[in-house]
């Protein structure tokens, strides 16, 4: 790992449109830098997740990419849902969202919508302090020391989706990789999860203090089995899990909005 990070430091950090050289997205364009995302340019990023998406996503579906970063997974989703489907890519860091928008244009992806917001449990759009690392926003509780921080803006999906979805509100699937804000985001989308029961895969950021036990109450309330199926290598620090709907459980909606608001641990006052 140390060798890999040292090598990354000498790679060019100029962000521009680059053709993906190999892998399932070979030939597509992605706007990124060698420094930030060499695996995407080389075409071997997220192999286990990519295999899961290929098996899971169907043409014409609507998928949400939460924590889209430079859009490698968004590109895959667009390929699998096709022109008749839709992909909504949530990337709260404005600079990165701009690069993702350029990727959209470079590949003529009319089915892709870039949303420059983070998802949490806030009823209204709320500013959150975030530290920037490799073009990713990692929420931090103040103070952040000498690290560079800038605000990102977040809102609950339950409060936002009707403004984005148009005439078709159905959500077919969700990929979530949001750097430690998983529990807050789940709280803010319980209503939509219960209503649409989308396919769900979450990268659980144990390095950010998140684990399956922490997510279990929200998943249970949303109507999902809390025992996720591991997708990928078990030794990884941050692991992706697929969660499936618990068909035998009746909803009780124990988490009310007033009760949820206390869970917004990073919101600025």
C-alpha cells in the first residue's frame, strides 16, 4: 500500500478527458487525473462491484449512484440501463461534480443526471464541513485542524426525490459509497426504500467508524434484512454489502422525522 501511494504522488494530477484503456468500460471517456484515479483510466477499478452491477442491473431501470466521485460506476450504470433507463449521480463536491458533468457530455449520456448534493437526514438543504482527499469529500466534525475544508450541501432523499424524478418515481437500485455518512443517508431515505424496495449495495466505511451493527436499525426499519451479503474481499478495510428486502416484515415506521433530526452528527449550526 505504501508503494502504491508513493507511486501515486509522482503521477500527473492534471484533470482532463481520458479514454479508459481496458476492462468492461474500455473505450469510454472519463474526466479525471492519473494522480486521483489511475485504476479508472486503466480500467480495473472496483472489479467486484462492477461484476455485481453487470449481474444485477437491467435495461430501462432507474439507479442512484450515491457518492459518484469521477463517475466510473455511473458510466457502468449508464451502459447497463441503456438509453431507456436513468442514472442519478450524487456528487457533493462541486469541482468533482463538474468533471462528472464533462464525462457525461464526452460520452453523450442523456440518461445521466448529475446532482451536486450529498444525501443525509436533513429535511432542508444543510451545509456540512468536508475535508477533501483525492477529489472526494469526507465530512468532518469541527474543528478540522490544519486540513483544508469546504462546505458541501446535503438533504434527505425522502425530501428531494419528488423534485428530481419527474413523472416516474420508481427507484430500481442504489449504490452507496459516501465516506461515513451511510447511517444518516439511510435514515433520510427510509420512506423511499420502503415504497420502492430497490436493490441495494452499500460500501460500509469501517475506517470511518461505520459497521453493520450501526446500520442495522435503519435497514430493519426500511424493510431489509440486516445481514448483508459481502461483495468482494473479506480482508478489505471498507467492504461492500448487498442487502435484500425482508418480505416477511411489516412496516411500523418507528423513526419519525422529529426523532431522526438528532442523528445529523456533522451539520453546521
